[in-house]
């Protein structure tokens, strides 16, 4: 049996995993991992070894924002500057 949470549960959760963010947004895992490592995607992590938890609403709207800026032809460094302002 699958250990994945149902989409219904994910969409009502305060926090989601990176895998669940992939399911919600359709953005590739490697892309989300890159955004996270670049500091573009907010997450919480209790300890170094523990799973990163993403505040769902904030993360989804941030991913949308990045997607729109990418569609406008902006580079990742430029987007990063805008987001961190």
C-alpha cells in the first residue's frame, strides 16, 4: 500500500514535503531542490538530518511567482534578488 498522503490531506496541510510540492505544483523535484538550495523557497528543518518541511501556502505562491518571472525571461540570479529584497 502507498504511504503517500492523499491530495486532499496535502492540500489542507500547513506543511508539506518536497515530494508533495512536486505533486501540487507539477514542478520537477530537481527544480524545487535547486530553488531550495538557492534560498528561493522557504522551509523549516528541525535538525540538519531531518526532512525539510515547506509551509504549503507560502511555498506554492513562491513557486508560482518564480514561474511567472521565469516566463518573463528573467534569470535565476535576477529572480533571487527580487525575492530576497
